[in-house]
């Protein structure tokens, strides 16, 4: 397992290009199961999670090849309808194959994902929605066994707004008989892109981008191409890095609308931002002001940016409260930030972050993607050397993060090894 060695203290200056969105890609790839043919997904990020999804689709008979940032999927030879535990345990987004498989092939066997590093993450909403659409579902031997003749349109009201359950339901409903109404649907940009992709495949969907989505089922869909939207979480992470380290950084290939919650909070914290149609420039010269955030569904502050914001607030001039109202126990990064000298206390689903004048380098590690990102950020401003172990978590969701940070002037290197 590789580690990163960071010597903190350098300001960041220059331009960085943001990759395609991981969470959009992980929804677009399984959508290809809904039709036979050749799909091209442009601007696909080269990430471990994308490789994991490609490997899963290959077990079903899909030919998947990533060349540069173009992913080609050929779905002409699908023969297997199973998502084995070996894949699902690596990546919960594997659950996205459930809806397409049941809708097109009338059968699916998908491992239950179980918990994740920071706590339970149920899939009950996915299962209930498919049952409502007429699938027969059994849960046994750690698997979801689903069968259906043809799914039938229905009304689905989600008690909780869920990105994954909205995506799965839209994909299933696209091939159902009749109309499906999805209420309290997720409006995250990745779900909007999935809906638009389905439409380009021949689906009939209205209310896209709202929390009331109507899907009129069709008999057949066809292959299509798509340009994946930029990753708003990668972009947010680089914005926070620049705010932490000081200097002037321009992000290219971004959609600033998708970053609004983060850029507004950064301005409150004392950063200057110049926002253009597809780029954002950030600079900071004064100290960081404390700013509370509450992670919430889109367009609220993203839960996937909560850990990075905590790293920023750990060196602010005062106390900030970082609350997560989506995942109540997503605070595994806090004990590690404390090892770097941060002063943070967790109370229920909130971290009370008392800014300190300096962090100091140490060995740290984390068990999930965004927590690891927050440790990199803290390492960039800590005095001395910080070693972030188990960087494979970062490789799941950030393409070449150390190379991008180095071009901005950070002192960070990847050290290959076995025992980290
Ligand atoms: C997606 C993102 C993840 C992000 C999360 C919230 C992908 C691949 N992952 O995850 O990075 O952190 O959105 O923005 O896109 N819930 C249930 N039952 C369910 C499903 C969800 O109770 O069946 C709850 C969850 O526990 C959570 C809330 O709904 O409290 C939102 O989760 P959800 O939007 O489903 O997250 P994911 O799609 O798993």
C-alpha cells in the first residue's frame, strides 16, 4: 500500500484541471446495462472506483475499455446478472446494477453492501422502490435476489432523499410499462446527468433536476455517448487546499453552479473568488475566519466536503461548528486531525473545531476517501513532515491528486510500499 509524504507550508499557485465526476461516472456506467450497443463516456476519470465498476460490468459480459479519459462500453454480450460480494464490498455504488438488470433482464442477484467505514449505509429505499415497481425480492445468503416479468410504473415517495435510490429507480422505471412518479427525488447534479443520459438513450423523463421526476417507460433503449460533468467534490477539495495554503489557484473544467455552497462558505471564510463560466480562481492573503457549515442534500453543503472543511477550520481564527445532517457518524478523520494538533470535539453529529495557530506533521491514516483527503489538506499546512498512510482510499476518488498538488507547488510525494 502506498503512502504520501507531505512537507507542509508551501503556498499553492497555478492552474489545475478538474477531472470528470466519480459519482456521475458510477451511475452512467451501469445505465449502459439498459441497452445493447457501444457507449462512449468522455471525460471519465481514471480512478479505482471506475476500475471496480468496469470489472463488475465485465463479469456480466460487458466489454469495458478506458483509453485516456474515454471509456468505451460494449453491452452486446451480457450473459450474467450477478454482482458478487467480492466487487460490492469494495464499492457500494455497485448497487446501481440492480435496477437496470431487473428492468432489462428480469433478474438480478446483487450482494448486500453491508456497512461502510463510517457506519451503516442501508439500501432499503432501493429495494422498496423496486418492489413497488413489481419486482419480487428475497434477501438471503447476503444477497438481494430480484425477479420480474416486466416492471410496472407506480408512484414512489422517498422518505429520505437518496442519490442512489433515485438513480436506481429512474433506471428501472425507464423500461417499465407505464408511468412512474418519483417524489422527493434527489436533485444532485450527478442524478440530473444520469437522467439526461437516459433521455439520450431514448428514455422519456420529465421533471429532471427537480425533486418530482416522472418516467414514462419505453419498450427499448439504445446506446448513446456522454460527456461526464466535472467532479464538484474534487474541485471543492482543491478550493479548500488553496484557501488553507494561501496563494492563487485557478480551477479549469468546472461548473461553478455546482460549487455554489462551497464557494459561498469560502468567501465567508475570507477567500477571494473570481467565478467564470467554466473556471474559478481563488486566493487568500488574510487569516481564515471560522465559518459553520451543515452538510445537507444538494444544493446544500456536500457531506463529501465535510471532512475537508473541518481541516480548513482547524487553523481558523476562532471556533466553527461542522455538522453533518446526512451521515450522523462520519467523523473518522477527527482523531487523526487531532494527532496533527487540531483541537476538535465531536458532539452528536457535529464537530466543534477550535482553530489553532499551527498543525504539526505526524503519521496519520484513514479508512475512507474524504477523510483521507482532509488529512492531505491538513498535511499541506502542518509544520514538518506528515505521512498519510493507506492512500488507496484517495485513489478511489481523486485522479493523480499528488501530481496535481505538485504542479501547484505542494511538496508531496507518493512512496510505494507494502507495510503502510
Ligand atoms: C451518494 C454518493 C456519496 C455521497 C452521498 C450523499 C455516489 C456513488 N455516492 O451515496 O458520495 O456521500 O450520495 O450525498 O454517488 N439511505 C437510506 N436508505 C437507502 C439509501 C439511503 O436510509 O436505501 C439514507 C442514507 O443512510 C443517508 C441518506 O439516505 O442518510 C442519503 O444517502 P444516499 O443519497 O443514498 O447516498 P448514496 O447514494 O449511497
